C-alpha cells in the first residue's frame, strides 16, 4: 500500500460526505459513491425531509474541519423544549445555561451542503446513482450498478461503509466465510410519519421557532422543529401495532378524532394532518449492533451503518459526525498507518456507539412521558434551583 492509499466511501449521507471532506483535507484521494441521484438536481427530497437536532458532539466535528459557521448559517437554535399538554397549556424547559442550544437543521439541507463542500476539494470525486451490489474483499474491488444498469468495478485500498442503517457493506461483510461477526438489528415497536406546519401568511413561524415542540402523550408523541422558511417539520411517533397505533387508525374519521383528541392545539396549524396520515406509510425505527466494525484492515463501518439508533436522543447523525472527527484525529496520530488507525478507531468508537444507542432507547420515555409529567417537571425544577 502506498503512503496515501486511495479511499472509497459508500454512501453520501451526512456522515459519508463529512468523512470525504475530512480525509480529502488530509490529502487522500476519495471516491464517494451514492445510490441515489444528486438531490440538488432532482428534488428527490421534496416534501419528505426530516429535521435533525445538531448538538455539541456534531458541532465539534464540523468545527474540526472548519465548516461550522457555514452550517450554522442555515440552522436555527433551539434554546428550550416546549411541551404542549392535552388542554394546549405550554411548559418550557431550557436545554442548558443561558445561550446554550441544540440546533434545528434539515437533513437534506445539511447533506447537500456537506456534499457541495466535499466536492469543492480537488481530491473528491462523487459518483451519484451508483449502487453497491458486491464487494470482493480479497482485492478490495467494489461492484456498482449505475442508473443505466451498467456494472462498474472500482478498485480501492480502503473502503468505508457509510451507507446507513441497512448498510450493504455491512451485509457483505457478514457473508464473509471466515469472519466471526456478531450482529443484531432490532426493530422498535415505534414507527413514524412526517407532517408539517406551514409558515403563516407573512412567512412567519406559527410557534416559537427557537424551541423544540413536543406533544407528549405517553405511548406516542408529536414533535416539531423549525425551518428557516417559517415552516415546521413535525414527526408523529407511535407504535405500528396495538390498541392505539398506526394500524388501529384505519379511516379518516378515526384519524380525525385522534388528532382532535390528542393534538387539539396543533390541529389549526398542521397541514392536512388527516390526509397526510392516511397517505403515508409509517417508517420503521431500528437499532443496530455489530462487531467488528473493521475487516481485513481495509473495510470499515461508520455512522448508522455501524450503530443505527432510535432518534429520541437526537444523536444518530451527531454520533456519526463524532466517528469522523475521532477517525481524522487517529489519521493524524498514526500518520497513514491504516491498520493501526482502523484498529484504534474501532476500539474507541464501538463502546461509545453502544452507550449512545442505549441512552437513545431510554430517552423515548423521557420525551413522550416524563417531559409532560407534572411531578417530573417539579422535580427537575427543584433540582435546578
Ligand atoms: P444515512 O443518512 O442513512 O445515509 C446513507 C447513505 O447511503 C444514503 O444516502 C443512501 O442512499 C446511501 N446508500 C445506501 N445503500 C447504498 C448502496 N448499496 N450503494 C450506495 N449508496 C448507498 N440524528 C441526530 O443527530 N439528531 C436528530 O435529531 C435526529 N433525528 C432523527 C429523526 C428521525 C425521524 C430519524 C429517522 C433519524 C434521526 N436522526 C437524528 C438520525 C440521523 O438521521 C442518522 O443518524 C443519519 O442520517 C445517519 O447518517 P449516515 O450518513 O450514517 O446514514
């Protein structure tokens, strides 16, 4: 292997794009492959983009590569969470000390911004509409299928699987005969759909834009995060099956009763919630545990591919960004010795990934139940005083 090996990254989600940028800045030639077309040209996200909370862990990684201010220009600080009870009363809890915040960013927006920043590096080549189908681990050759159904071979030295919760790189790793790979993918009972609150008549936000809004209803909840255009992206989390669930609400009148009963104060704001609910398939949430993250000193997992988690702690992308930052620091420390870099990366990140997966799982109860519990709120207030 030459001093600066060629690196391929499968998956140009937020984590793959940031990784490409970080490694290119360290002089590596990067081929970044993405199965989807370029969303900046095709609008594939229109009407279905989620919002993410970007917090300290993520900012630290963006700061390390010098792009935090550019990302912040399109982000909105959320200094507090605002709980909406059944009667429409509001309770506020700050997210930290004066001035501290988590930040609302659109997933598609930050993803596109990171791809653009990566592309501006001479050493990054982005290949859209390239879907990984096979990988030869003996000679590190990936097989891609492009949108014209052509097969393309790409030989590399190092390959990162940054291809998300259902990672193809991970699945191919698992098929290796001599590897002992421990793996679990656990679907949660909770699923989600996206809804939206449009901007008011004059383009204004119809709720406090500097807050993360939560309608906690114990077994399910609605949340809303603001967008710069005056709208809010909302997510309804609820069990897929059960007495009150996505499956139990079958017709329009049931859905309408459900929204009026549980989210009365949001009803005047949400854009066609009943029609949206009926039209959308609830998306799954899952947890992924896998070990090892690295095989043959050459193929490694990063981001959701290594540690998909539920979104209730707002840390999935943040944790993936932290993977990138730690990896880049190890590249500096081990000076291009990739077997050492990857071994140290796995050692440092696996334990932390597992810890955050567990914290995220537990935080569903905190958000959907305790956040709206009067005794819990009182206890928090006393603790703070
Ligand atoms: P992904 O975003 O999944 O990107 C993977 C990329 O790989 C995709 O572009 C995909 O098209 C591509 N790909 C897949 N297969 C192939 C293939 N075979 N060949 C080539 N390319 C391929 N995180 C937070 O930090 N804060 C939050 O507030 C937050 N809220 C969330 C809310 C919801 C409802 C959900 C579902 C998630 C939330 N997350 C949040 C988690 C966050 O979205 C993920 O952790 C993050 O997107 C992971 O980034 P990634 O780049 O690792 O994977």
